[in-house]
C-alpha cells in the first residue's frame, strides 16, 4: 500500500521539463524568504502603532499596487517577453523590500507598499506565460501545480522562520531576508534558465474564432468574478487571521508561524498527487472548483462554532484542501481559455482579479472587525464563499455548449 502510494507520487512528477524544475527551484528560493506578508498586519499594529482602519488602508494600497502591477505585467509580457519581465521584476522588488523597513509613517508605508507590489506583481502574468513556453500543453496543469508546490514549500518555511526571526532578532530581519532572497532567486534564474521562444498552435476550433475580443467573453468575466470572490475570502488568511490568532486565541508569533506553515507543508505533500489523480480520472474540473469554494466558505464559518483552539487547525485543514483544489484548476481555466497571442492579457486579468480582492478584502475585514467583531467577519466571508459557488454554477451553465469543458 505504502509502496503503491510512493510510486503514484513519483509518477505525478514524470514528464515535466527541466526548465519547469528550475523555475520551481527559483520560486522556492524566492518564496522561502517571503516572511513579511503573514506578519505584516502584526508589524503595522505592534511596531508602527497603526489603527486597524489604517492597516486596512495599507492593505488596500497593497492591492492597488498588485492590480496595477498585474495589468502592467500582462502588457509588458506581450510586448517584450516573459523572461525580461520576470528578471527585472524580482531584482527591483528585492531592493524595494529591503527599503520598506526604513519607513515609519502611515502615508510613507502606504506609498512604499504600493510601489513594491506594483513592481512585484508584474512577475505573475509573465511567470504564467513562461509555463506555456517551458511545458507541453498536456503538462501545463501539473507544471503549474509544481510551481505552486514550490511556492507552498517555501511558504511553509517562511512563516515559521519569520516567527523565529521576530522573536530572536526583530521585524527588520524579515525585510532584509525577503529582499535578499528575491535578488538571489533572480540571479540563479539568469544562470540556469534561458529564454525559450514558443509559438502557440492555431487550430480551426480555437476560441479565437468564437471570441473576437476578451471583453466579449462573457463566461470569462463570470469566471473572473468567481476568482475575485475566492481571493477576497482566501486573503483573510494573511490579513485578519493572524490578528485573530493573536488577540482572541493569544498565540505567539512562533505558534502563528507554525499554524500558517502547516498550510504550505500540506500542499507540498499532497497537492501534486491529488491533481495528478484528478487529471488521470478525467473528473469535471469546474465541479471540483465549485466544491473547493464550499470548503473555503466552511473554513471560516466553523470558527464561530467554538472557542476551542483546535478549531483553528480544522479551519486551516479545510482552507488548505479548498486551496489545493481551487487554485491549480482556476489558473488552468484561464490559460486554456486564452486565444493565441492574447495569453498575457487573459492571465493578467486573472491576476488582476486577485489584486482587486487584495484591495477590498483586507480593508473590509479590518472595518468589520473594528465596527462589529471577528465573528461577524467570519459570517461575511462564509456568505461570500457561498455566493462564489452560485456564480460557479452559472459559469458551468454558460459553458454547456463548449465541448472542451464537459470533462
């Protein structure tokens, strides 16, 4: 039984190109240093002494920068290529993260985080497009899953190490390590990962013959609304949730880091075999996304059931499973929906949907907590998760005439 499981796990990685493996290693190095985000709300309240309303505005600025950066990244990727966008994005972001620690005012941090995220998130559309160059079409979902595996393995290290650094050194160490790892990752990329041209095949039944403009692709806009709501709910994990752990359940930074690290570690262990199994069995991907949204909604609603500290672990398990099922297949939908020559724009809109979620999620969550309570916010997130499920059902209905989405 164990031998079969190990064999299946190894098979889930077979057939991926060496470039995808290098890209995964580069992503891991970068994400292992991403320690600022899980502790940003704590840093702003404890070290800069900002109010929850001000923290909400900082997070909104974070989202606006991400939005503009995603849009700009899509444009630049289509014009100058994914490789140059990825290189300059990570290199400049490294120096910007180091500089953030020297900002001590509310307005200064709002502007600083906006600029940092603007540059940082030009990387995302470029990285998604690079997977079309570095992987075969039939391997794109697994290639994306490997990248996510690297992200989450890095993320499992990041919060834990971040908690230790805060306890033993200071918050300033987080900014230094985040910046240095960005620069290290991109220097490695320059050495081991060469630019590769790709020319997407144009087939007679291409969506390009059906859709003349991205703005007329109604199913894709329904999908973007789903992604926005999914991101809106999910991003509470990095904004209001650490505050909830600290103020309500009295967890230390190290304990918060361990709980957050569990998310990344479980995804590292189980996401690739799970995606491989789903693809092998040809399950309907849109149905899987719908079920994942139910898990995300439930992960927040159960926090109001009891004050038992174990509920935090159960909630994290649910949100982790929902994330494993939702993120690879929503990204794959965006990639497969994009016509030839418009990959950057389609994937930029996908990234921008998350950026819009960044803009509104943290500010809304902080305001709900400040004016009402954590409990009210968890009910709101659960309701929004259920709304995203309803939109997903509408999307499935609107795609019934397209054969490629029947499985």
